[in-house]
C-alpha cells in the first residue's frame, strides 16, 4: 500500500518502519547540533523510533581510567586515533542493548569506500550483525540520498529531511575542530571520495600497480597535480593493506554490485603482506623524476 492507503488503515511504509527500525544518536563533546538535528529529523520523517543517548560521561570515564593506568594525560597531539576510536566504541554497548531488548538485528553503518581503507572503528561503528551499506560506495550513496530527497521511489514521497544530511560534508565528528576552526571531514582525512573509488577500481578490481593507477587517473583528474594524485594513491594502497583484518571482521553485506571488498564473497587479500613497498617506492621515484608530468 502507498502512503495514502496507509493513512486510512494504519499500515503503509511509515508504520512498517516504525515497527522495524529504531535509531539512536549518541553524542560526545565533539558531536554537533547540526548532525543531531539532522539525525532526529530524518528518523522522524521516515517514522523510525528515535533515541538520544548521551555517552560523553562514559567516554570521559574511559579516558580517566586509562590515564590513571599509564600515568600520563592523553592529548589530541599524541593520541588522536585512540581518542577518536574510544568515542565510537563507547557507543556500542547501548545500541546493542536496544537491539537485544527488541530482539532485533543491529545494523552497522560502514559503506564499501570506508571498508576499503579501514575508515571505521572496529567494535565501534562496525558493531552489528548486518552491513546493509557494505557493498555500496560513498559516491553512489550520496547521489542516492539526493535522489531520495528530491524524487524517491514510486508510491513513497520524497524525504525532504534528507536535505539536512545532503547539505553536510561527510564527517566522523570524533575530533575537535582545529586551530583554524575547521571541523573534521572524511575527505580531509582520506581523499575525495570519487577519487578513492577510482583508485579502488583500478588497484583492486583491475589489479593495476600504483604507477598504472596514476597513469589512468592523470587524464581523468586534470585539475590535480601528479604529486597530489600520487600522495592519495599511496595513501589508498597503504590503508588497504593495513586494514584487511578489519574487512575480515565487518558484518555481512548484500552483494549489490559486480564487486565488493568483502573477503567472504569477492575479494581475498592477505592480512599480512608486503604492503606494496617496492611498488610505492617506484611510484615516488617516477613522480620525482617527472615521469608523470603532463
């Protein structure tokens, strides 16, 4: 039934979503009002159950416990990743409790682009039994969200509240703003998502070397210098190799494309490897001697 018939008989998509889906926003001191408002409005727009569970006290308690254990203060200068990860991990117990209370499956939020480079916290945002976005790259996901905001599938009205999501730059929102006032964003931490997916296609799907990836991307990204492209390509290869252990543990995902990075259904890679050290050294040498100049 569509929304109109659902309004008459109490059924329809919103009623189904309300019965099946519960969401929680779990802020710490680094969470912002913009993401909180967006999360609440989208949940309400689709009819999902919504909770706000403040985990800042638990986050700070873990920090205090570890500081007492190691005998020093933690700081963002020396302990950046540790302080980010504990925020993601401290959210897992509460959302697992909600799932258990409902007898429900906990959904993880990581997508294929994040899985490729390990941009996720193991036992944090990867906690759960099913990864519905695990086979979808971030660029496609962002375009799909825009479509859902403005058009939507037949029988279901566009979800205008998604504009609150689409207007933002993707962010983990785990690190304080820098001295320049700039907030953390995914692409500043990694690289532009469309380029990340282009590197993934060339390096993983097509099994190209770092130099071959660079030669393929140079004409596609004329606004980028060879040195900048090479830096991002090297970052991808290093993160890919370093994070295979995470991909081995990510929750099962749907196979929605002709490829994915799930080692159980498409892409095997050793947990311990040489890390493409020789090939990356060749890439740096190639760029330094001007081999990639246009």
